[in-house]
C-alpha cells in the first residue's frame, strides 16, 4: 500500500511540474497582434560569416547646444533639436560647382566658413593627407586668394572665430 502512495505522489508531482513549465511557455508564446510583434531583422550565422550585418550610423556635428549638422542626399542640413525643424545649411549644388568630391567638412565656430576636404589619401593606420578649401557662407563662394597647401596632414579651426591651424607634409 505504501508503494502505491509513493507512485501516486510521484505521478502527481510530475503532473504539477509539467503544468508549471508548460503554462508560462504557452502564455509567453501566445500570438499577439502585429503592433507588438518584433519586426527587426535577426542576426544570423550567415551575417557573421559574410560580415554583412552593419549598424546604422549617423554622422552629425553639433554646432550649438541645440543645433547639429547632418548630411542627407549630399545636402548639409541644420537641425534644430529645440524646435524639431531642419533647414538647408549648404546645398548639394554648392559641391557641384566646387569640382571635387568632398570627403568631409568642418564649420568654423562662428559659423561664417566651411572647410571642405577632398583628395583624401590614407598613409598609415590613422594618418592621412588631404587637400582643403574654404567656403565663405556669407558670400557663397570659395576663398581662392590664399590656398591651403596640398598634402595637409592636419587642419582644425581655432576654438573661437575663424582662424585655422594646419600641419603640412614636408616635401
């Protein structure tokens, strides 16, 4: 008789354990409406092996506490985060008249000039040389009186105003 009770308690315990496991699994995997379904693409072994999965990166540059610049369709747009609106800062037609493929740009702290980088040549690891021109935003034209030497290794704006510091490759 004691053996029958042990078998009955064992079966009852097993049934309780199966119920405790299956009820949450069924409830968690229950089909929900499409608004809560996860539609993101999953990372697969093929993505890993072929290195095809990339993160989405945004290249933006803060110009003030509430404004930043970003590039879209070769236009440089100014987005005001305070009001949520954007405006064209520099049109892509400006780059067309320039005659070179622009790799990068940098706006002076006073917002009057844009430094345009082109002819980018990688040297070793993180070093490179490039050519630069300055675009006057007020006059809407390139400054051609004093040219920046080609093969410039580093160029940056001063913290205030519109002065430049550059390091050039020694020939």
